[in-house]
């Protein structure tokens, strides 16, 4: 069996880099991307064991359907069990954060600590008009030019990271619509008090108001949660400030002070 970029019929495709004897960091990407989005982070953390799967419906795991975030979390749990390292650290962005949180709820025995960015704890109310725009935008992502424009808006400079095998979209339009609906309706309010995994929740300063307002809720309702803002940035801050993100992961997973580039939030 190959030791890298393994793809099995019963498992998510993933890549792995860094120090294999360390507890793995499992990176969970945003919708419309795949595990390659973490390449810069992997380069900045050569002394960590970085595992980057393509999540269901995306890239080399696109044959696995996205039913709901719990089902995807179970797929990630299977991958973690396959790694055979016991507890892992989680790092998630946007869709990856929703999935990672559900994994902590369902399988707390698998997660040592977590860092999530760009998600909220309860449903986002949007108008019918906005939902229609989101539906239309999922079709627009079939255009390579539109995908690259979206990636640039998030600070992703490498255009190849938004296409699969040259020019195809990484995820289908139907997958993107499904994920948008799941994200808008995400609600873990009842689960917060029971999640004891040490968790760092991050958000760019100009994120959606629902994401920003959730920071204080995560911090106050979860027993071992810390929330921080990234000044001057939005949803795609990780691509624009890769060193700050890597430093944040290193600090949280090593239980050392967080970098100065993160700012505290006001308590409720």
C-alpha cells in the first residue's frame, strides 16, 4: 500500500506530510476546495504530522455523497481510526469547521484538541432572494474563471487549487447547494455545554455577523473554548495570513501562548 496520497474504496482520499510519530493534525477544508488548500500550512509545520483529506463530494473523494455533516464526520472518524494514532488534533475552515464540530460531538474519544475558523453555532436566517442567489452561484462555480475569481477574493493565489484534474470543478453544483443549506441551518446550541475538547474558535474581523456573534457564545458556553478575532480580515484570512494560522495551530496544539496577531473578544 502506498504511504502517501492513499485512496481506498472505503475511505476518504488523503495526503500526509511531516513527522509521522507525532499525533496527527487532521485538516478539514472549506467547500469547493480539497486537501490541497492546506499545502502552505503543511510547509510551515514540517515538524507536525499533517493529514489532509479530500472530504466527501470533493476532489478525489467526490464519489462519496454528502448527506449531512454528521455522515461526513463519521467518514472522518473512519479515517482517524485507520491512522491508528489514537487522539488527533483537528483544524477546520468553514465547511470543515461544521464537520469537525460534529465529529467532536459524536466521537469525543478521537479528538485531543481543535482549531476552527469561520462558522456559527445556530441557523442563519436569510431571505428567499439571498437563497436564490446562493443557488445561482453554485452553478457559476462550473466556470473556471468564476472559481478563480472566488479564490482570489479569499486570498488564494494558486488558481490550480480551485479545479480538479485541470479544469473541472472540485465539487458539483448539487454538492455545493447541499453544503450551503446545511451550513445555513447548522445548530449546535444544545450541544455546546457537553463539548469538553479544548477548542480554539477563530474568525476574521469582517466575517458574517452571525459568525462574529457566535464567538462569545462558543467561549462562554463551551467549558474549554477560547475565541479570538483576526483583525483586518474576513472569511479567507487563513490564505492571506498563513504564518499567523500556522503559529496559532502550533501554539494551541502545543499548549503555549497564542500569537499576538489574534485579539480577544468582549465577553457577553
